[in-house]
């Protein structure tokens, strides 16, 4: 699970944060845990020196990547991401989207994501379920969302903000 704000332990380094699930669920020697944690840190695109930093020393994007490394620590088949690009600038958000897609494809992950970011939806999601009015309003592909006649879905995917993103992408 990647929580919206990372949920890293502030008193632990990135390396130690990534090792938390390993310590809880695996019986591995420290040297092997160090090696595996470093692999996960590198896998998410963090520089190796980030391993010895504390969360307070990281940028928002680095916190998201460190939290993703921890989510991948046990080599899961399924990953849950809660607003993975919230709080990131557009460039960092796009890079994070690309990372999620790359990891999904190379590691054969199933990714469940909660997001309100249209760019992320269009970039990283191949199936969408729109929740509203205490239920699933529509589910399907992005194309299904764009064709939906459900008023809320129509407004969300074809409303003013969506049109502005489309115009900006074409410029």
C-alpha cells in the first residue's frame, strides 16, 4: 500500500522504512535485507544516497518513491496506491505515472489506484471505476468513461477542466 502522504516512519531512514515489512514478515539476515531494500530503492528511481536519509530530508516526490519502494518490499502481486500524484508538480507527477506503468508492466502487477488526477487516469489506468452517490456509477475503460451519459461522469471527464487539459495537450 502506498498511502497518500507516504506514511513513512520519521525516525527511520528510507532503507529502514523499506525494511519494515521485511522485518515483520520475513526471517532474513540483515545483510540480505539491506541488499533487497537497496534493490527496491533503486527500482523506484531513488539515488542510492537516499537510503540513509530520513523522510524530513526528502522532497515530496522522493517520499512517494520511498513509500512505493516499501510497498514493493515483499514483491506483491497487487499494489494499492492512494492519490499517488497528489501534491506533486506536473513534471514529477508525470514521472511518477511513468514509473507506475513501468513497474506494473515489468513486474506484472495489478495496481488499484484512488486518484482524482485526470492525467494519471489517462496515463496509468486501463480500467476505471467511478465512485459517487455511495456506489459505482460507471466502470470500464477510459473510452467508456468518455462515452458515458452518466451526468457526473460526463461532467468529470468532459467538463471544463478536462477540456482545458485536452487543449493544453494539443498545444
